[in-house]
């Protein structure tokens, strides 16, 4: 734009020089003639500048529109958001060793401690005839198993083989409010635990060293297992 304006100004000043020369040849040039001629040149120069500026703005608008269209195309052809979502979901729902957030999640041992607690509570609740309490602990045992299935997928087969039939049998016994049936289901679940232990290792240790039995005393002596 500045280059075009320069050419226009050069041309106008050339016209001014020619006009002054012609006037001098014809008998002289007055000061008022020169001022009038300068004013005319200036007005033409301003008009040219305005035209050049308008043309520049128009071009800038065209360039801006072109840039916006190009950006829209980049967005359209950008990352597949659905694929990104799938990848993130997999990272948060599928165990991956070495990923800090997964490494700090409880493994099998903490869940087994929770199961020991639930089995202790459900036993004494059933002995007291508090089937609501016993049923809640059977439910809790199922939730604790789910944690192992997520954080230790390598143990999924063994845990599922034990939990599905045994927890179902305990649940049915609780619903029937049958103490004898419950004890039979309980003993079967405990036996299944010990069988699984003899085939397992944890942290390099043989889990057969851990043997589960019927509880001799409640873990929480401050609880009244008969309930309210």
C-alpha cells in the first residue's frame, strides 16, 4: 500500500512541476496560483491515500476470511475426539503396571484383609440371627472382590472361580435366614480360600502359609451383633 501511495505522490508532484513550468513560460506565476495548485495536488493525494487504504482493508478482510476457512479445515481434520476419549477411558479402567496412579492402588493383600473382616462380621451377625447385617457383609465381600479383578487382572480367573459360587451360596442362605445352610456355605467358602492359597504366591511368598478358619472371636467387640 505504501509503495502504491509513493508512486501516486511522485506522479502528482511531476504534474505540479510541469504546470509551474508552463505558467512561467506564459508570463509568470503568482503566489496564489502556486498555493491553489498545491491545494489541488494535496486533495488528490488524500483521495489516493483513502482509496489505497480502503483497498488494503478489503484485502486484509479477504486474507482474514481465508485464514478462518483454513483454521476450520484444520479443526475438521484434527484429532479424533472419540478416539482420544476411548484412549483415556482405557488408561483409567485397565490396569497398567508402571503407571503411578495404578501402582498405588490396593492389590490383592489389602482386599483379602477386607474380606477377612467381612467374613468375621457376617459370621457373628448370622450367629446372632441378624440377617440384615450378615447380608450386608456378603454384599461387601462381593465389592471387595471387584477391586481385585481390576487391579490384579492376573488373578481374575482364580478369584472369579471362588467368588461366584461361594458368595451366591452365602447370599441365598442369608435370604433364607437359615443358620445351618449359612454355616455350610460359610465353611465351603473358607475351604475354597485355603485351596486357592495353596496355589498362589504374593510378593514372592507362598500363600499356603495363610490358613483361614471359622472365627473364634469377633474383630470388633464393641459391636452388638444382634442389632437394634
